């Protein structure tokens, strides 16, 4: 199904900044005799010559891993290599500078970086970062089929009910980011990329801007606790409605958009007052129990009897009960949002401490749904710290059907994870802002293509992994914990 | 301290029980999602079949994986024992899953300790598969009427150092401990589960199965079994395939059975609290723990009920401050002593209790301090008195309907319906229906109702109820004397017709009233114009408040309802019939749905058989009908069906829906243009995300009314429950004539009301028993008003300045200005037109004196600075 | 060093200077007491004339900077620029009549890297002949 | 929501510019002097008001820079870079990390809770309190919506033992004696840290904060003199070990701390006799076998036990045992002996963040005692110079008492709000009910092993990726 659907094209889309940041920097002294040797040996187009020989694309340099180092080839030793100190000030345990830069690389080129960058894991010391895929020796993997025959799509409605079947062509879709927390350009870039890939992107809870209308078929609209911008009209517009009960970044806490970010446009969208902070309560005050939840789902079904229902929850100890309860309430998708992800501003205490990481929640839910005999009737989506295609593959092997992307998409737009989304005018890089001047830092086509490139790189990487595992479809990987090992328990 | 020593001895004696008891981590094993609970107490014993309908009504609060009932106060004859045995003996019931086990159990735990006065395996349907939907065989129940052998009791008292107890207290304790031993031996939550004690108190029993509660009634053949109190529970467990009913409710203490809707946040530490008192839960559910707490406080500690309730649901914040200093001292002591045992999180308990010491049966409803679980209380007074407690009002209606069908002394409407305000200084969040013995008859008891503080709940005195049979014969005695009502129809004067009947209520007897209503009906059916007149007049009888003199208001409502229903049912279906404006559709004929033809205008939906939600619900049918061109709807016969008005989408301006009967949750949630008139109370989640249009409610409304609303006009004749208008934005304009529980307009963001934004008018009034408008004690009792709001305003009728700054968080109270009054006057005028609440005579008249609006109303608005942006 | 007024040194040092941890720094403080103020910097090239000037104005009698060896700078040329700046600053302060030797730069050696303590001792040794600065704010 | 349930905070500016994690390096050499220089375009305008704080040679651009890196990425000549700040990296130690210290400064300055965007950035888990997560409620059970005072969540605790039950007269009046209890509105008591250059003014400031918050400051008995006498109601005199205390000078005191020693029972008896209305708290270091010791202390009638761990949140004699584990084991020992309600357990030692309060309580403490955070609130860098006789780099001893008080109130205001956040998420509305509620915690060791302990096997020639 859909195997031959035309994929969007990867178009090289470089950074919008003059100096993309790389792990290494090369230095050219005045000794340079412009012989062009460096240009000749470099496999990565770091040097080039327009008039003079120059080093321009530092960020592409793979450093000591380079098979043909220019600094060794230089006849006059005019070139020297150093690790870029700025690189080391970036990122954090989860999104290491390597991951940031490699995600930028994917967004630029549509492929994973060749060398020099760890693009698969971060440095958090646990979870994904200590899990490894076990790949059989290459010769044992008999599947030598072309990429096009590996099926990475996902059916979202697995209940046998009156609701439509909806297939997405990649096993991921965009998680909710609200208008107001990100700019309209960011929103549009995401949804246009999702449309190109045959998947979805979620509005988040800040309303459903008219600009998204052309892409209604690829929009998931969110019904969150603040009910901002939610009306019958928005619910009836889409094919999937997502209830946001909680989000991993601030499980158990309501949303809060600071007054600074409530610009006239945001206020209009949410029908609120300019300059005043906006609160989303927690929880849904109309849902205090699982039977209330069923009623809640029934309500949305009453408004739009054709939209699939996704229930986004975070990961408490009884996440298994939440999932089973959601199944019985009639949900099609249960979306678990683990505690380490999130894009919006949240109290640090919540991000660090409340609820469990997604790596634990998915296997718990997967197994309990199996035990309940309903695993194959519901789609299990994981999010909250899925940074790379490897994270996606690992969480699928732990039991998810697919994943939601969030931060990775913002990184593709050159988010640098300075964590200052909430302050003042918002994101200085024009991603998570409502400031008109800052928003203009991103061109819509650029943004769209960057995310398409990222997704294409993910897709390609997932296909490569599946082929290495000898699997023809992503569905075969679901729950295959035997394909994983955790370094801490490997020898025990 | 003697009392103290006795208590210590009782607790000490239980220490022996837990010897060698494997103390596991006290994690909840049974996941509890939520539930439906219902119960009623009747002054005469009534049949089990009456718990059937309310249980069925609450199917959507359970999932068929656990149902149970308890009944209390029996006719001894039905059990094959004498009255004395029934009252004095413990009714030990053991649920058996492995047949072989009973011989051993009897040998070890029953025969050596007890004198058995009677025993049987209780009757049940031969094959459980004969009951539709039942998939797991319910347990066999072995029933014993027992007393502890005197010698055994004596030894127990000596060995356990309980000689200071009365014999009966010691015997109670023995039974309690013996059951623990039985369960410990034959029931292991983690292992084999061959038998367990399902109940052991006096004059009551519990039955539970893996299935729905009403299937208990069927399986154990209780349809005709009579008892004074019935409670039932529909369970919604969310974990695992349930194959064993031990986790279902009710659970027992000694002489009480408890059902529970909720989930504790601190189960673990409550279990630790009990463990320190040598009480160990075996079934690992919140409910078991709840009833063990109740038994500990009431039987072991001997606390009066008020204090038991306080220990479970402490009085907090503003409510605590409003208690008297003496009460504060006692409550503070209770709270500090028992806080670690008090369940946090949402819960609502219904307890059937045999207060053996006072020879009294009790039906108790207790809600937690934050009232996060739905609950409704009702009192039906008359020759037969009934007290009811349910999760939802429609379950109460269903109970009364079921009872009324059998016994015409019982009406289909209760005299009073109310909600408890959890942990409050006003009612304490708990109500108790007491059934006391009467000298007149051994089977009849007297029912009284009090709140936590012992304050009685009463109904107007000296009013007679409508008894259909006798009214019928009175009517017949009139020999068909006509009423002069045709003039109202000729001139289309529905208002005068209403006034005529209203006056008649004073002058006529029930027979005449019945006859008159009958004539109105026959006029109505003559032509469409007549029907309009009758409908309007009768609807006013339902909607408005007026004195009912020597008659009960509930009776008038019952009669009006019956008349309306039979009028509605008279209209033709969509197929055939002659040409007309009105068309009827019901469950049987729903397939006939088509677009309106010719002059058809109004679709009358008989909702009685429709499911409450889903593709086949009547609300979905209505949406479909709307898309086919219908614009006027009358829905009647509702039993809690939900989602009326949902899904019509934008472009529904001009649509009008009239709702009769027990409407369900999410009414009008999302409407964008249409108008809904609800002739009675509404439930929870009314008007969520409403964008435009109108909702008029001739009664009260429930939780989270207008949550996230964006606009529209809404009028509520009575009260709203908790959190009305939370997160509402845009421009909703709302009148609440009564008051709200708490959290009114939290995070209200509705712009500037003087510049097109939204607002709420809170009148804080109510109708007294004579239909007169009276101010409520305070216009707003809650602790939180307009919290974190950034827009909109609340106009409160508060001439005595009851509302104070302490209730605000981010808002401020200011005086009304002329422009404010100009803004709200037209809305109040419309309110007057709808509900008959006069601006001049009712709202602006204070203690008989006409006041300036600027002195009568106060305005709450956001502080100009906005709230502290502390995160 | 006069008894009543000790000569003070403000010492900036590149964070890559050997043995320059917080503890090393504190032992130097213990050794020299108020005579030394230590400022680790990410790169010696961060020190600009203003740093020296303000230091001499408000903080110490002498200001020095220690850099990493030539060719070792993480920013390639930071230490070279530091060198130029020190030169430039010397010219400035000489032009106002204050001795140019009140500021200085020590470039660590690649072949024989010296620790912070050794370098500090050397500098102290080096400046011992200087007199307290006349421009240093006496009310500090 | 009445004002009495909230802690009112007011900005109390830093006296010294705080160190930042990274700094800007901007060369001027080679500058082209572009008309639209990236420095002019800075969103945060850091280059415009640039200034040098000569006391510490801190450049204001570092404090104002928000790390958007637009200047770094925009300068055509690549003249701007960023670097890790060595001064920041040198703050504190492995327990009192630079990040924790910087967050404490910030909270003390603003009274606001730390908030940031784009997800969690720290390590997956860690030792001690970092190996547990707190639970939250969802769908099957509602949370409490306590933030910003939206709903009332009680954070008050009772100090002292409670009776197991009450007795009433037939008319419903209290028959039992009222237990001797002191209620504090938040489960945190302050204690003077064992180092720090804190003069009289600082201690006065702390006492003012304790009074303002309605809690206590614990300090050696001999320090209570002069102005501090006025604060007695909010002070806990610590009787020094070996000191013979007849109870003199304890008038007006509500709580006194006696360190555990062989004869502490006698001392407490003496104090009890002299001042029956004074509550006695016994402080015991956490060492092997402390469970038994606590049981015996409670047995001897002392109703408050203060557990003292090392400054790094570990056992005093074994740094592989963490505070959280010892609290838990003491709590369970008391529960098993049916004695838990007879005593208030206070935990101390290395408590550095608001989450440690909640986690200590979940593990079984009733409340906590904090020391270094109230010093760090005053900009202390935990450099330890004061212990070596070196001058304090931030001149703590020069601080004004009122500034000290507001810094500490701000800090605890922020902690209070964070406590509300985690309690709200768990759906708990009274901190007393959180005590020992391990059902609302997630423990890393168990969960990690259960989840990952038995995944796949690696065969011959298999590769890990």
C-alpha cells in the first residue's frame, strides 16, 4: 500500500546563518600559497576557491576522522585543525552538540552525516543512550531488496469500527506545538513537510490558524485542557483529533503562556486578552476519571463522527491503566509522551522529576495491552525525547508502533536548545516566537524543506536499519526487544 | 483513661491476627478507573428489582467487569429465620469459588466458634449463561446465621484482654477477626483465591460478581426480595482481565457496606496508617481501605459519625475558618491525629450501615473535600419515604420510576434534589438517611435525613402528594364536569391558561387537576395551534416556580410530565399519517428519518429507548436530522442521554431544541448558533466551548459549565456546581440566578465586558417552598472566585457585601458604575422574561426596600496589573 | 615590598594553564594573601586593554596575563592577539606616564609548560621592584 | 485564595554579578565594521550596555547573553565565539553543582521557580535523589491544580508526636489531652550551616526569614543573645553535646534541639521538666544502625528526630548509602513498630533543591532541615575560602539583615511553589499525606532492571549500533 507513492525531493538547504557551527575549525595562516591542494583532497567540500582559496564550510569538516586530511596534505603547513570551542558550549546531556549538528546536517542534506559526529545517541547515560540495536552480521541479512520495498508506513486506525482507515507513510508524525509557542512559519513548515511525507502534524493547543486550511488533511487538532481555539468547526475540519491530557515536559501541570507572548495575533486566535498570561488548567476539569474520559471521547465523536481519536498522556506509574482505559473509551491512538521531551517552557522541577521516561513506559503499556488482548486494536505512539531515527527504532522495538517528533523538527529549523523559548520576545532564532520581526528570520520554503530533508534522512535510516535486521516492514520491529541490548546489563 | 485502654486492647488483640502475615508492599493491585454508585433507603422494604433500573442506567459508568449490591433490613420470612435471629445473629456469607474448600473452612472457622441457627447456599439461576452478557460464573454463596458460642467468646475476651467490652462489642470484634482469619487462609490477592467472606454483619448482606450490578439481582434471584436499603455499584476496573469478584464493591467493615467511586492518591500511606493499627487489607483496593477506616473510627474508636466524616474528609481553608472556635479546636485535633489516614484524591462513598446499638439503619453519602466525583442526593417524602443517593440524577429518576410503577404512593419526582458541598462548614459534604423503627408496624420505619452536623433536611409540611389511583377516582366522581379552557385556545393565550391552572392548583383537588390536564391534552391534539398553546402553558408549569398550596410540587411536576409525554406520543411518525407541523420519531422508527416535507417543521424525539451515546444515540439522530433540513426539535423521555446539540457545527442559527426529562452530560457543548431550552436540571459539562447561540436552563446545572466557552448567551434559573466558566474566553454572557459551589470563572479571559467582552451575573437567589424569590445565605460560598482571570467580569448581587477579597486571587471587587448597569440590565430583563425573576421586585428589592442597582450589585474584575508571572 | 602597603597583582590566566584548578588558585591566594587577585579566563585573547586599564584603576598595582603556548590557542589566534593588546596597552599607559611594566604577558611554553603557581611566582618575582601604583583608587 | 496560604516574594537583587556558564569571546581584530553589525542586531541587546564589573572582572555581556549564538553565526569574519567559563565550572562540587548553585541564586533573587523551554537537558538519572522520579495523576485520578494558588494545597506540617486516636465525651467534646504540637506552614526548617562567613547580621536576617515564613532557624544555644532573643519563638536552640543544660534561658522557646549522645535522654528529661511546653528534637547523625537508635529515641519519649546526613546527602560513615534510602528504612522501621505517628522525622544533609524536599517526604520524612541553601541564597559560591581564612569573594558578612531575609524568603517561596507543583501533579492536597507515600514514586533501580535487564542476546558476529 502506498509503496510507490512519490516521495518529496531532497533539496540541499544550507543553514540560514553565515557561519554554521561545526565540531571542528580549520585555520589557514598567511603562509597559504593558494596551491589548491586542500581543495583537491577534501572529500567534504570544506574548502573552495572563488578567486582565492578559502576555508568556508568548517562545519562539514569531520576532523581527525577524515581519510584525507587537508592539514596533512598542505605543503606549507598553512592549515591547522582544532575542535571548535563554541561547539562545546552548545547542547546538553540529551542533545549533545554532536546531535544538534548532525540533525542540522540531516536537515541540510537529507542524509545522516558521514563521519565525525555521533548522530545516533546522546550522552544522558541511560535509556536510549545506553540501548543498542543488535544487528546481525551483514552477510546473514538475506534481504537485499531495494529501499522502496521496505514498508515504513503505519495504519493509525486499527479498531474495526466505523471510523476511516488512515495510513501514514512514515512511522512518525509531528507532535503538538501551539500557535503562540511557535511562530506561524514554524507551524506551516511542519505541516507542509508532514503533507509532503504523507503524514500529520499537530496544532497544539493554541488554536487552529486559517493559514493551515490547505493542509487540513494532514493536521491533527488538539483538544487540550485550556480548550483555546477549540470549536466545533476546528474539530470537524480534521481527520484526527488529539486529546492532550498531559505532556511529558510538564506532566501533571497546566500550561502557561507568559503575557509577553500573548501578542494581538495570539490573543485573537485564543480569543483572550493581549498581554495577559494564559493558563491551561490541569487536568481537564471535565475529566476526573476513566468513565469521564470515555464520555469526553464520545463527545468529540458526537461532534465529528469521522475523526480518529488520539489520546495524548504522559507516563505515570499507572500508565498501563491509562492506556487500557483509553482503549476501552474508544480511542484509536494512545500517544505516550515521556517525561524527558517537550518543546514548550516548563518548570525545571517537572521536566526532571515528574513521571517516567518513555523508554520505560512503552514496554509497560505494550505488554499490558497484549495481556489485555487489545494490542493489535490500538496504535501506540511514543514521544518525549525521540531525537534520532535510532531512538525511533529502539522505542518501536520496545513496543511502540510509531513516534512523534517535536524537538528534532525545531532543531532542523536550527533551534540551538538555548532553553529560552519562554523569555521576553521568545526565541531569538525566530522559531518559538510570536514577535513579527523575529518570525521573519525563517523563510517558509526553507523551513519546509529543512524538515522534509530531516524526515527523509530519518526514513532512509530506518529503512537501512530494517534491512539490516532482515525486516520488510516497520511493523515487524514492534515489540522486538530481542533486537536490543542495554549496555549496563549486557554482561549480566 | 479507660476508653483509651479499651481501644488499645482491641487494637492489640488484632496483633495476633497478623502474626506470620506476609507483609507485602502495599501497592494497589486492583486498578480502579471510576464507577457508578447508587443507593436508596425506603421506609418500607422494597423489592430488589428496583435497584435494577438505576444500575442499568449507569452502565456507562462501569464496564461490566464488576458489579455488586448490598441490601439491608429484611423481612425475616424471606430468609427463613425468625425476626430475632435476623436481628441478633450475624449473617455470615462466604463466597466460594472452589467447592471443596467449604468442608475445611466450616471445620476450622465456623463450627468450632459459632452456634449456627440457620444455613443455606443461597439460591441462584441454574446456569449463569442464561443471563445475557454474563460470562464468568458468579461465586456460590454460603449463608450462615450465627452467634459466637459463649465459651468461645469468653475465651476470646480473656485471651485478648477485652473484658471491659460489652459482650456484644466483643462478639462484633470476634466476628470481624474471624473473618480476617478466613480470608487470610482462603484468599490471597497474589495467589490462590478459593473463598472469602463477602459479608458478616447483622441484617444485611452483600453480593458481587464479575458483571454488571443488575446481573447480581438476576443471578441471585433478588427481583422480589425485599429490603429497606439497597446500594449498588458498577465497577470500571481498568487493569487486566477480571475473573474474580473479590475486587468488586461493596466492601464490609462489620455492620456496614461501602461502595466507592474514586481513586486515592495516597493509598500506600493510608495502608501504612492502618497497618500501625494492626489492620491489614487483603483485597488491595481503595474501597476495602475506606471501609476499614470507617470501621476503625466508628466501631473501634467509637467516634460519633460527624467526627468519622471529619477524619475522612477534613474541613479546609475558608470553610474551616467559618466554623465556630469550639468546632475548630475539635476538628483540628481530628485532622492532626488522622491526616495520615485520610484518603486524598477524588472519592465518593455510599455506605449502608446497620447501627445496631441504636437499632437504626443508615444510608450515608460522603464526598471528599474537593467534590471531584459526581453525586446527587434526593428526598422523597410522603406515605412512603425514600432517600436516594446516586452518581447521576437519572439513576434517581429511574429508581423512583421503578418504585412508582409498583407502588402508586411513590411519585416519579422527588421533593428535593441536592448536592453535597464536600468538606464544607455548611453541610459537611455528607448526608445521612436514618431509618428508625416505628411503633406502628414491624415493617415500616421512619426516614429522616440530616447532614454531617445533624441539621435536618425537610420538605414543606402539610402538602399532600398525588396518588394516581385516588386522583383517578376523584376525577371520575366529578362526572366529567368540563373546564372552561377553550377560550384560551381560541385566543392563543397560553399565559392565561398557565395562570388558570396555577390558580386551580390552589382551588381544586387532584382529581380536578388531573381532569383539567386531560382536557388540555385533548384540546392540544385538535390542531397545531392548540398544541402550541398547551405546550407553552404546561412547560411553564414545569419550568417556573409558584406556590403549590396543599399540593406537593413534585406531584404537580409528575402530572404535568405525564400529560406532556402522552401529548408528545400522540403525534404521527414520519411514515404515513396526515400532514402536520409535528412529527414524532422514536427508537423503533429511527430508520425512517428523512428530510422535512410540506409544512413539517418540528421533530419530536422520544428519546426513552435510545442509548446515551454513540452512533445510535438520539443526539446523533438529531444532528443527522439537522443536516437533512430539520430545524426545530423537541426531545422528551430522556434518561441521561448525552450530547444534545453537539455536532451541528457553525451555521445552526435559527435551530431550536427543547429538552424534557433527565438530560445528560455535555449538553450544548460546542454549539455555534442554535438555541437550547432545557426544561429541568442539566448535568455536567453543559455548553463547553460554546461559541454562539443560547442555552436556557430551567433548573440547576452541573460541573464545568461553559468550560472554555467562547461566546453565547446562557441563563440558568438555579445553581451551577463547581468550576463554571473555567477558561472561558471571548464574549460569553451568562446569568446564574442561584450560586456556584466554587471556582467560578477561574482563568476567565473574556476581554472587557464594557467593550464587547463576556461576563457572568451571579444573583445568589433561590425560590423558597412557596415559589418566592429569596436571597441565598451568601451569594457565593466558595473559597475561590475569579482566580487568575485576565478578562471579563462577574456582577454579583451582593447588597450585604458578603463576598470579600480573601476569595479572590488576581481579581478585585469594585463598585458598579452606570455603564455596567446599562450593560447588564437588558440581560436581566431577558432573565425576567424567561424565569419570572423581576428586576424591580426581586433583584433590586432588598429586605422589602428598593435599592439602587449600584448598591445592590458589585463587580469583580481582573486586577489591572495582571497576575504575578511567577513561572 | 613596603610594609604598610603591599604590591598587588591582578593575574588573568588562560584556563588551559597547567595546574590551575580552583584548589590551585586558592593555595596561591593563601600564599600571597591580598597581594594577588586571580582571574581564570576562557582564552587569554579575551583580555582587552580595558581589562588592564580598569584593573590598574581600581584593583591592583600590576596586571598580567598568562596565555597558552603559541599555536595551542583553541581559538587559533587568541594568545597572539593578547600579545598585541598587551603591547598596545603598554603604550597607552606609558603615554600617561605610568610605567609600561605594570602590565605584562607571559606566554606558556609548548615544550616546557609551567604550572600556574610557578608562573605566578615568576611574575611576583618579576614585579617585586615596582612601587605601588599612584593611580590605583586609594579608597578601594 | 487568602493571602495567608502564599509566600510573598519580592526581588532582592544580587550584590555581585553571578557567574555564567559560558562567556562570549569577541575579537575586534579583523572587524570589517559592517553597517548591520551582528552586535547591533542582538535580540537581548547585550553589546549595547556592555560594562565591566571590575570587582570580579566579569563582562556584562556574559550575564546578559542568552546563548542564541546569532552573533557567533552571523559575523562575516567569524570574530565571535563562545566558551565555557572556567569560573562557573569551578563552583561548588559534585553534589553542590554549579547548576544547582546558579539556580539557587536565581531563586533567591527573584522568588520565581526555574523555568526553561525545550525539554529536559540533564542526565538520565543519577545517584541518591536523582534515582527516583515522582508520580503524577492522569485520567484515572485527577491532579490538583495548585499552581499560582489556583487550588489550595496544604504544605503545613505538625512538629511533635500525635496520639493514635482521640477520645470524646458523650457530648462530643475532646476528652484526651491535646498533643503538644507546633504547626509550621511549610515543611522546611532552617539551620545555620557549619561553615560560612556569617556574622550577626546574617543570622539576624535568617531569623527574620524564619519568622516571616512562620518556621524556625536552628542555631547553637550560645549564639542566642542580643537582638536574637527577640526571635526566640522562631529559633531552635541547639544544646551542644556534653553541655549540661538545666533548661535555663529556654523561656519563650518552642522547640529545642538536643544532639544524640549517650545521655541525651537525661538532658531531654531535664528540659521537659523545666519547660513542659517546649518540644524536644533529637538530632542524630546517619550512621550504620541508626534505625535502632531512632526507635530507642522515640521510645524514650522524644517526639521529633532530626536525621543528619553528610553535606552530600549520604550516610556519615558510608558514602554509598544515600539519604533517601536511610529515610525510607527508618520510616519503615517506625511503621513496622507501630510508632510512626508518635514522632516527627526531619531529614537534613545535602538537601539542595526543592525536589529534595518532596522526595525526602515521599521516602518517609515529615519535613526537612536545610543549611547550605540559605547560605547560597546569599550568593555563597561554596568555594570554602572562609574555612581557610581567605576573604569571602562575595563579602557575605557585609550583607544587610533585611536583604538576607528577603533572599531566603524568595528562595523558600520558590521552593514552596515547586513543592506545590509536584504535589499537584500527584494529586495530593496535603503534604502530610505525602509522607511515606512511596506509591507515588518511581524508583530507577527497579524499573531500569525490570525494563532492560533481559533484552536480547548478542550472537557471534553481531554488531551493536
